[in-house]
């Protein structure tokens, strides 16, 4: 199975994805980590565009073909990126489950964004203005939506495990 996470920065996506991956014992692929490694290589001479996502798709597909479940963690803001993840699952012959993490409390979301500290050396975190002005297309396929505004990480992970078990 390919579990595809998405959601704006600061909604709790990475914290939840990392804990879910740990509890399930699945391969965890984080696009922020890949993109920062590309930047740190010193070989990048322009913007990243979709380079990090392309590497993530390839790593996920390799692991899916090896029989592993993969959890992909990224903002996943466009239908194009979501379609690409589903295409990876289709090529590997596995199911894709899409999970959108949201935070309906805008003030709580803003506090999270402004209080965050980078957990990847060198990663520049987005400002609140970056988050609210970011292009983020609505999801058009059936998917799981988790609102983190009033839930703990433990509650959210437990809920996700139950929903994934139904699939």
C-alpha cells in the first residue's frame, strides 16, 4: 500500500506521518528531506521545481515493488502531484490511500507555523504569509481528511490506523 499524506505546512502532517510510519513499521519518504539534500549537494543552480517529488516517487516505487508499504509525506498541493503518487501505486500494483491533514482553527494553525523549528538542518520553514498565499488545489478524489485542530497526535494516529485497517 502507498499512503500519501498532504496538507499545508504547520497542520501537523509530518509529526503524524512520522508517528504513524513508526507504529506501522513502514517505509517513510519525506519530500522536505529529499529537497534539502538536493540543495545541500551544492549542485543545484536554480529552483527545485518538481525534482524532490520525482526522487520521492522513484524511491517509493522501488520500495513498493520490494513488497513494502510506503508512507509519503509532502505538502502535495496540486492535483498533478497527487495524480503522480497514484500513478506510482498503479505501476507497483498496490492500493493508494490519500490522506489530507488540515487544521480548521486558523489561529492555532498560525501559532503552529510561527512556533515551528526546522528539524532538518538548513531547511527554511515557510512564514505564515507563505502558507496562506501558497497554491493549494482542492482534492477531487475520495480521500481521508483529518482535522488536527482539536486532536492530539496520539488520537489522530489511532484514528488513521482504524481508517487504514478498513481499507
